[in-house]
C-alpha cells in the first residue's frame, strides 16, 4: 500500500492526465484546498470517504489510489484469483446468462464493502482468499 505522499502524487498525476485542476477536483469533492498538500507535507491521510470521492471523481478504484492494484479500473476484491470475470458476490465465474444478476449482486457487495473500514476490508479480502484456497 502506498504512503500518503505517494497517494497524493498519484492523485495529482491522474488529475493532470484528465486535464482537471486539483483545486476544482477538491472543490467538486467538497474537500479542503490543502488536502493533498497536507498529505504530501506531513503524511496526513484523509478519511476514507474523501479517498472514495476522489477515486470516483477521477474514475479509478480506491484500490488503485492506495496502490493495491496497478489497474485503475479493478478493485482487489474483483481479482481475488487474478481473474477479472470472478464474481465478488458468489466467488465463482459467471456465465453470460447469470451476468446481469451477478452484476447486481456484485454492485450490492461493492456498496457494502465500501462502507467498511480499511481494516474490515482487509479482513474480508483475507476471508475470501481463504475460501478460495479451500476450494482447491
């Protein structure tokens, strides 16, 4: 996982790539103008809600901002076994006919997952990983 300084750098680079000023992004996300400066200067880490807002605004996953994945569009939970078609909700691959239902379930799981603390998110990921290992 990245430290606050690295996360701030990633956020600034993403904003620059998308031709968005940091000030506008912070304003639109209802965050203080010094949020990123504070992260860079003192290692301040904003609340998870702030990171969620920034990730959503920039169109990337929170896991990407935190350095847990190199793919900006994928959360770690969605790639437990390195398989992008892996269903968050059921832990099994979905077929075309199950895709809509699985997507709805995955969205609900992701919504609930995003409401957890960082520590509880890690616990969930470890639990899912443990379940997947037991299948082998």
